[in-house]
């Protein structure tokens, strides 16, 4: 029996491989640890591991289970352990480039309906970072909502100025300001959660994600740390991605704070996030215009005329260049890895021939 209350709706039902259910269950990944997983098939979380075939047959981290995934698993040891050997098709997938120099995808969460992008209204407030999160969510067709925490630190007039700045650039996004400390706006945030739907909390360390989660579940399950007053930054308090079922039946995935948010393979997400620039680009003289130095560029003309802000334009160009660079580097590395693999395979065959002589 599949746990429909964990979000297994008709979309997944239509894509279920019933032949694979012989000896297996469709269960949901509720947590991803360093070396194992937690899965839930309706009777509570149980530890799980992936088969060696699945582990060593993957070509990318995208081929491994993420929190929120529905997977095929065999339940063993009287229901106390599960073995994962396949992943159902994903409706949505949040991913980013791995932090640091390595060019690879990092999974954040799968099968998300709504991304709750949190920024605090103090030193963390940054529209350019919000644009990055939006591009990530829009790429996967995940509904975004902007949550502005620490509203008790500003006057209503100051909050409205920041809200208006976001609405001017992203008129379709829903924006909610709230305070974990004073409680203002928390009921509006709670009203966002619909039973059977899956939500994901995104944002930097110190914006109040864990504290908000405590309010939503009605108890403190996770450790929180104070934010430095000097720069408004905090340490990671969430160390893993995990899915939590709220009292009303909605599900929420908490994620570690992201200090680095590199995006790759987000061309559609960029188009949706910067729609006014995308529309202007269609008027450029050259179809392959980079909007940096070409004559007849409608985007640069709009910037010069004040129709598009310099900051938004620069962030757009930066994100396009960054995404293109990461994608080229990723493809080149994958090609080198395949060539190296062929070389190793060929060498082994030659060694085997020599030994058999």
C-alpha cells in the first residue's frame, strides 16, 4: 500500500512501474545522511541504503536519491531496514552547483510544490540573492514564495519599501513579512501550507528557518544558534535535509543555510526570473546577442534609459555567464571522464591479452 498522505498523488501513480512493485514498495525519502537514508512507506521512518548496483552505476549525483524522492525499496529485517534500488520519475528537482571549485550538481530536494525563500529584513536582505533563488525554483517550475523574517526590527513603512522593491521586479511573487520573535505574520505563513503538498525552506544561515520550523511544528526539534550582531550572519543549524510532516498533513523540507549559491543549467529559470530582460532581448539586432558589447542591443539601451536597473542587469549578465561557464566545464569534465574510462577499459583488455599469451 502506497502512502498517499505523504504526497503520492495521481502524477506519480501514472508513472509507477507496477512490475517493479513485485517484492518492492514505493516509499518516500525523508532524510539524506552522509552514508544512508531514511524512508517512509506510511508506517514511519526506517533506515535505508542503496544497492551497490545503483551506487556504482550512477554517472552523476543527480542519479542518486534526494530527500523528497519516491523510490522503489525492499523492506527487510522485519520492517526495520530498507534497500533502495530505483527512483521514480521526479516532478520537480531543486539543485545547485556544488560549493567550491568542483563543477558538479548537488541535489537539494525533489518533488517540491512550493519553495519558501527566506530572507531576513536586517543585514541579510539582498534582492540579488533572491533573484538567484528564484532562478533555481523557476527552472524546475516550483512555485516560489518570498518570506521576509525579522519584521519586528523595522517599521511598517520600512517593510513596505522593501516589499515594493521586490514587487517592482517580480510582480507575480507572493511576499509575506513575519517575525519569529513577536509572532506577527505567523498565522499568514501557516495558512500557506496545504495538506498533501510539499514545501521547502531555502535561505542563508541566520534568517530564522529553524525557528520558523519550530513554530510550525509546535515544538523545538532542532538546535538553533545566535546570529552575530556584527554582520547578521549565523552558523549552520540544520546539518541535513529532511522531510517533516506537519500536523495538518502538509510536508516541509528544511535545508542547511546556503552561503554559496552557484547555478548551472538554469536557462529557462533565468528567462522566467528576468522576464522583462528576456522580452527586450527579442528586439536585439543579433539573435546571439550577449547584451554586453554588441551594437543594437535592446537590453543595454533599456539600462541606459533607466528602464532596467544597473544592479538587475549586472546580476542577470553575471548569472548567464556563470551558468554557461559551469555547464561547459561540466560537459568537458564528463567527456574527459568518459575518455579516461575507455582508456582504463582498453588498458585492462591489453593486459589480459598479454597475460593469456
